[in-house]
C-alpha cells in the first residue's frame, strides 16, 4: 500500500512538470520579435526558441547566448498591445557553459514554460506557469546525468516551494524511464528560498541538489535558516535528520532535558502540498545519545555509543511512534517481540512497557531477548488453541452458538481480549470485534506454547509489485481497509477463512488486516 500511495502522490506532484505535445520545435519567429531581440541583445546568438503567434499577437520563449553565457527571455504581445515586449529577461536562470540550454512554451494554450540544460552530473528541467498576468515560481526536476552503468537506473528529484516549504519527490527509474520506486519526502522549511524563485529573478543553483541535505549533515550541508525553523522555541539544537517518514530534531529543551522531536507531514487527500505537521516529542533521553534517520523511509534510530546500544522507532497505524527494534546484547524486534537470529522463532504478543516514545525510559530497555519477553505484559492477550490443530475457531457476532460468523480462525491467531462473559470472550483481531469460546483460547503466557497452524499459501507470482485490496468484510462491495503487496510473505499471516472463498490476512507488525479472496494465493513450489 505504501508504495502505491507514494507513487500516486508522486504523480500528482509531477503532473505540472510533464510537457504536453508541442507544435514546431523551431517556429518561425515574427519579424517584430526578431527586431526586438536584435535591438536589446545585438551580440547574442539565438540558441533555442519555442512558441506560437504572428505579428499581431503571440508568446515566445527564447534562449540567447554569448560567450557561453545564456539569457532566458520571453517575448509576448496581446492583440490590443502596440508591440511585442520582453516580459522575462533572466541572465541567471541557466547554467553557463556548454550546457545545451532549451526553452519550450506550451503551444496548446500558452502560459506554461519549460526550460532545461545539462550539467556535468545532472539534467536540469524547470517549469513555470503564468497566472493573473504574472509568471510564477519555478519547479525543478533534477535527473542524474550519468546513470549507473549496470542497469541504466537514473535518479530524479522533483522540487517545488509552497508556503515556504520545500516539497520533494525522489524517483528511481530504469533506462526506459519507467518508475521503479518513488519516495515523497516531508516538506522542509526553506525560508531562504521564499520570494527568490519567481521566473524573472530565479538563479539556477538556488535549489539544493539534495533537498534532505538542508537538514542532515550526513547528506549535505545543513542550512542555518532551515535548522532554525525546525528547532522549537527554547531548544538548543544537537542534530537533525530527515527521510520519507519524517523530520527528526534532537536537542535540549528549555529545562535542559535531551529530547527528540519527530515531525510527520499529514497531507490533505489529493493535495500533497496542503496539510500540517503532526509533532511528537519524546520523553527525556540520556545524555550523549546520537540520532540517525533510516535510509529512505526506515524510521529513526537512537544510538548509545558508549553502551553499545541502539533503538529504532517506527510510525504505527495508531499515530504513535513506537519502539521497533533493539540492538544490544541481543538484537530483537518489538511489537510483536521476536528474535530474528534465534532458534526461538515465536512471536510474543503483549504490551511492552517501552513502546511509546512519548513515555519511554531508554535506560530500562532490556539488553537481552529473554529480558524483553519477561518484561512483556501478556495479560489481556490470547491465542486460538484448538485441541485438534486442524480445527478452526469461529469469531461470532454475538456470544452464542449459531450467531453470525465473521470467519473461522486457525490455531496461533493472536487476539486482544476485551472482556469475558461466561463461556465467551469478546476479542479484537485487527479491525474485527467479536466473540470466541474461551475454552478454545490460551490466555496470557500460556499462549506462548501454542504452535501456529496457518496455511502455507503464498501470493501469486503475477502479483509481484501489485497491491491488492483487503476488505472490511468478506464481500467485494464492502469498504477496502487497506491495500498490500502479497507476493512475498515476510509480514503477514493467513489467520482465518470464510468458506472456500475468502481468507483473513493479518499484518502482525502493524496490527492490521482484512479479508482477501483466496484466488490470489497458491501452495507455492514447496
């Protein structure tokens, strides 16, 4: 789901940058335009031209060059105007040198300009739109000029400024230009760019080649104005990082406590440049702790170098930044607890007291996996535990036999116990709420002995890189709860079934799930 959402947002951001079909690449310029250019730039050579019109009216974008210095100009005339005039004259819009500059006007209706040039490492492509008679701020698409020779992959950076925030999208494309991966980054405060990107005055190198470098020392030279805008009032900045998950600011608050501010952009649906930041401030952290953002969208980590400990945090569906992984004497995952390098392959469900970054006591996090399991509060949790592992347990809408079934669930299915009522327990499985017979549940630490009996089905190979819908009910007309890629199986279990048509998939690291048709699965190659 994440990849699809990210790709959809990226396409929305890029829609203003993709040029439409143009008329003649080199239209015949009206004599009035030629005379105007010759008068103002007599020693320049016409390097590129595009536009439409005649002697009576028109709109033309031109690149004029002299001694490898380039000037971007736009000549325009409305029908009622006495003559053509140069509405844009910018000698700083294009990189000097043998950069092969080009300018194109949208001949389908005008008022949209694309101009580009080539540097040693990048291909630069700018875009501006004319609104209410004025040419507006430019956007930038920056591509690597020399793709990796192994697979021809190129990296693109799309950037635009809106309300003082620099929005950016990174794309990884193959040699045919097909997008393989796309990451939308949270907008970065860039007050230093405000009022400097209008077409008539923009300087080509104002945009950073790596937007994240405005924040992180590890990927560039942080800009003091950006860091100042990120640091809360009363804080002393220690360091800052960013990735696709958020912006992270480590510092000391007004009381001298070391804390981490996590900023996550909440965009409005269909309007990626409109929204607000959801800010989370951590509990006090130990002195000397170090911050590092995961690559791309890998959450954020805190390092205690002297103690040889590190803790990773991830943003969860409930809107809380939670502890995700511990690197200490043992390396283990949290929520649910598991030890990826141990012979103990079980997943332990419960409430881990060190989960929420807002209340976490880093010094108390166990160094060993055994200590973590011992600290896990498993009260209020259970697993389906039929005496015959081939049996499945109904999740019923009411606490009685014969009530409507929401599906039959396999041994090992983890459930959150909300209450007990006689022989029945009201439980929650992802978004589902219902009743199960208590005699067929293992409660608390007893559930750690239950062996899962989930069917070993895998997603069809044809679904690789495709997200399929998971529904809130076993009905195609029901709302879609989430969309996921199911070709591989590292993060989900098939925990339930409805007749021979539907499965219930549970994404155990997220606590989410939904119904999906069984036709998307097969037994695999053994």
